[in-house]
């Protein structure tokens, strides 16, 4: 992370820094003030802050202020899964504490390490030399395969979600959120995607820990090595289908360059990047698979889910609770993502 990732705390997201100081003094081992607070420019859903002190920096994630949809912004779940994965040796920040007392800063929050390293906003890794890009892809592939090989019960996450019927439950969850958010409006592509997905649900009883938003800008890479040192933003994590989780990550090959740093239209070979088929093979080798026959379904499912998330952002913009200055620009991409999702069904 760099100084350019943060800005002054935006209007509507400020809080009583003295109350936070008192909480950290009581709950964070080794904490010493004074502190100063900056807000990260990202964080579409849960506002995220850098807490600077003279000795070290921390990251604070909180529920946004204002009216919230039921079940959304479950930062308690984020803190739980990160803590469990940290104990298993998976690359995540260390969590220093969870506060569910809204009187401290106005909403629940948790505090974790600010991990040093590199964040990339495009899966093309344009700032790296050509021969350094493929190793970064291999690092992402290996990290996700590692996550999917972890036994949830062995690290205390056996009850972190429901096993089985993951695709059906995802369709139900995001369809419901889409339909209940009246302020964001309706789209014909979204309505027919729901019908298509319900007709094509595959049989898939495999269950693992899934990240739910595994993409390049939710990872911190080692400052100089092709290695992931921290996976961030676990808000959408649960127990579910590892194939769906991998397909979400794989969407980078189908997405336009201006949406989540996608690779569509990129000359992969010229840029030193593996093609989609080779990337799928690498994941299958690491997870002991011969292939992913239902990949098309999982790609459509994840593009639909992304469209539903953008629809939710549009609703938060309308309600005035959007957590990012870029929220309106993100919500404007909704129609394109929904259309891209429908195009994958053909």
C-alpha cells in the first residue's frame, strides 16, 4: 500500500478519534499513540481506514453508517475468517480485535495489521517487466488453490456456511437482494439471467472456504517477490463451491480493462501472460482435477453476482450510504456487466 491509496476522511465517515484511541489502548497489545486517521479510496461496501501511529500502521474496517440491508456488511464474519486463516498459515493480515459496540465509532469495526507490499489494480500488471508477469499469475493461482485445499472444520470454520447447493443458494441470495432494492431499478438482462441460471444449476456437492471476491486488487504482493503476502476483503467469504470461487477469479479474462482491471482485448502472449486455458489447467493440477465441465455456468453465475453487487452499490448511492467516492462510477457499469453476463449464456 502507498500514501496514494488514502485520502482525508470523507464527509459522513468521520468518527470520534479519541474514542478509538481509548479502545485501542485497552484492546490492542503494543499500541501507543498518538494516532491519525486516513480513509482508503477503495472499500465500496465497508469503509476502510488507515490508522497511523509513530510505531506502526493499522487498518480499520467498519460497517457503513446509515440504513443497511439485512445481512450485508457482516464485518464480524470477516474478522472471524481472517483470524482462523491466519492461524492456519494462510496469507492474511493479523486481526488485533473486533468491536461490536457501536458507541465507540458509530458502528461495529475490526482492526488488523497494515501489511507492507504491492497492490496492483490491473490483472495485466502493466507496471511490471514482461517476464515478471507470469510468475505473479502463478502466485495468484497457487494462493487460491491453497485456500480451497484447507479443511474448514480443521481450523474452526466448519459452521462458517452451509454445505451443498451453493449455486442455488447464491442465485437465491443475489436475486433477492436485487429484487428488494427498489431504488436501484430493474434490468431486463438481470431478470432473464435469473431464469437462465435457475434452469442450468449443476450438481456440485464439493465444499470449501471460498473468498467470494478473489481478484488482483484484493491481494498484497511481496515488495519484490512474485508472492501473495495478504489476501484482503473477506466480506463475501463463506463455505461454498471452490469451482464457483475460481470462476469468479477467472472472470478477469472476460472483463473489459476498465472494469476491475480485466484482460478482455489484451494480447496475452505479447504481454507475457498465460491464456485462460493454461490458467485453468494450472488450478486443476493444484487441486487434483481433470477439468471443469461446468465452467460456463460458473462464469455466468459470477458475472450475475457482480452485476447484483453493482446494483447494490447503485442502491447505496441512491440512499446516500455509498462508502466510496468512486461508487457512482462503479454503479454506472451495471448495464455493461449484466449484458456481458447474458452474452456468456449464448
